[in-house]
């Protein structure tokens, strides 16, 4: 099974919001409150580079605390705070992650500069996500 890690940290990086409420980093915390994703130099891609390589913004919906998170895809590997995953050359993406006593699996498809899919959290909540490739 391919690692399902792209949206997990995005959807699971929960932090205390109120004493009786949890807020997920991927779905709710603003990027300004999170450490930046490592900078990726802008060089021409090598011949074997994945077409989806670059900076992405993923946004989830459907569960309490929905929000967005940034990720980097490099060589078909998804690099994101609290998780990771893989993207096949034809755009199938699988991610997993864990945080604040929750785990998350996500899957979907990227096509060109965007994508969408679904996620499932260990608390029983399921939702959808979209991804947009960022341009600089």
C-alpha cells in the first residue's frame, strides 16, 4: 500500500483550540502560525522529475476545523508537516499522517495544477480535499 501521507498532517496536525475543542492544522490553522515548509529551489526539473513536483496548497472540508496546509512534492514524494506520501506519474496520490491522538489517510488524483480526493480520520470523520499547485 502506498504511503498515504499528504493530507494527514494537513488534516491531523491538531492543536488545542478551546478546552473542549480541537483544531486541525491542515484544516484550520493559518499558515502564518506554522513553520514554513522547506524552500525548494526553482531549477528546471530533471528528465525523470514527476510532473507534479513543486509547492502545493491542500484544503480540506467536511470535518470540524477545516482549513489549509502547504506541501512540497519532489520526485513523487509528498513532504508535509506531520506526514507524507506518494504521487504516481499518472497523478494518483496517497498520504498518511498522525497528530494529537488522530490518524488520517487520504487519497485522490492530481491532474495538471490541481487535484481532489477524500480523507478519513481515526475519529470517524470523513471529508474531501482539493489541491492547487502554487506558482511563484
